[in-house]
């Protein structure tokens, strides 16, 4: 039951986050459209070595790839900590000493 309640809360939280992201994206798109309509066209400027800079989408992808690797590493570490401390959990030490 606890995992069902936990899963429901997680699902609700993620749903709320998705809805707020959609709302924020709609506001950003509206703002960009409005700004484009009221501002003059900006001429293209040539910046030295600009072609060597990463594209914004590449920066975002790289950041999230790194975060994914870090989170995977942290999850593995947490799983190993749980396994290492399992003998200290109530009832674990007694069962092993009775079996011996």
C-alpha cells in the first residue's frame, strides 16, 4: 500500500511539473512572438570564432547527459550503501546468528 501511495504522489508531482513546464513554454512562445513583432530586425553580426562555439541545444544535451551519468552513479552508490548496512537492520543479525 505504501508503494502505491508513494507512486501516486510521484505521478501527481510529475504531472504538475509537466503542466507547469507547458504553461511556461506557452508564455515564452507568446513573449517571443510579441517581441519579434514590436522590435526591428537585428542585422547579422560576424563574431570571430563563433562557429567554434557549441550550439545551445548541444550545451543542454551535454548538461543533461552529465546529470544522467551522475544520477546513475549516485543510485548505484545508494544501493551499495543499503546492501552494506542491511546487517544492521532490525532482525537481520539475529536470524543469521540463530542459523549458525
